[in-house]
C-alpha cells in the first residue's frame, strides 16, 4: 500500500471514530450530564422534601428518606387545588402530614426515579405543543425540577420539584 493510500485509510478511520464518539455523546444531553454528576457524588442515602403537582387538581408536599434507591419512609401533605381532590396518596386527609407506607410510595419520588422521567421527557422535547422544563442542581446534579405540559390538552400538566435535599452520612439512614 502506498503512503498516500495509507494516509487516506487512516484519515477515514479517524473520521469514523470521531463520528461514533460524537453520536455516543449526543444521547446523554443535559440529563446524562446531570446524572453523571449525581453518580460521581456517590450519594447512597438522603432525605428530601419535594412537591408533586398535578395541574389544578392537587399539590402534595412529600418528605422522604431514601437509602440505596429504596424509600425507607415517606410523609405526604396533600393540598387540594381549586379544581379538585387529592385522594391519590392520603385518602382524603388534607393539609396534615400523613405517613405513607414505604412500599406504597411511588418510585418517581426518588432521585433515580426523577432521572428516569427526565430521560423520557428529554426524548420528547421539541414535539409540537409539548412544553418540558428540566432543571438540575449545579453541584450534585439531582433533578431540582421536572415539568411537563401538553399545551393541546387542558389540566394535564404535571411536575416534581425538590425543595430540599440532605445527603446523609453512610449508615445514618433509618
């Protein structure tokens, strides 16, 4: 093989490698970068307070403790919106904290659950009539706020926002 042919072959191979690397990094986007920060922080246990809102129907304030991606305890305070009821988690108890059995607490309340939703929504971003907002903590990378609204449908917007997160030292969770 001539020197020129070898140079062309190497150049083509290099371009191919660069394209593969570029395509591999495109899939991660903001969610992937934030999740990498969260994972590199090595957080195994945490307490958090979050707010889940379901359009004008209900707002739930949630306090929970998580260890190794498993909810250990959860308390929910439901606040009905102007249009409705909040029966999903508290069986009609409003404006007072209600303990929720850990096995009944939805996985989307955990940081990993919120990342899962954020990945799905990131893929849907840009669809006509769909508004998606994703915000991540600049230091630890956890999702501070995820929000989705299909502007072609009335009263279906939904979101979660973490209002406080405390990283627990290893072994301190319940």
